C-alpha cells in the first residue's frame, strides 16, 4: 500500500471502529480524504483487515470503510507501544470528503 501523500490535518475526532459487531472507542489523531490515524483505546486489527469507522460530523453519523495499512504492534519502538492504527480509505463518503475540504 502506498504512503498517503495527501496533507494530514491535525483535527481530533472521537469515533468508534471495528468489524462485524465488535466496536471500540478511539480518537482520530490526524485525517485526510483517504486516511485516518486512529489512537486506539483497546483493540488493534491486523494489516489488510477491513475496518468500519463511525464518526459524527455536525449532527450526522458517517460510516467509513477503511483498510488497516499499519498498526503500532508492528511499527512501534516504544515498550509497551501506544495503540495506533493507520487506515487507508479507498472510497471515502462524500460527507467525509466535504468535511475535510472545509477544514483546509
């Protein structure tokens, strides 16, 4: 998977993330149209796993499908590592893209 070349915006957003029926709270640390860095509270997912992210933009709940491109379990030099996930968003919903464009 290619490194994200879009400008990352430091805009924290509370969210939930997971797959199937298992969701955990998290915090977006930086965002772009095709990527999110998630500060994970509990669970990490393996690389290449599809993950659903639900966040609130204004009063609207927005669901985003992403693919884990890295996680701190494999990339961190900290002991114990801070739990983080890097997600690639191949097809971002328009509400999310519009939100990113408004932040720029």
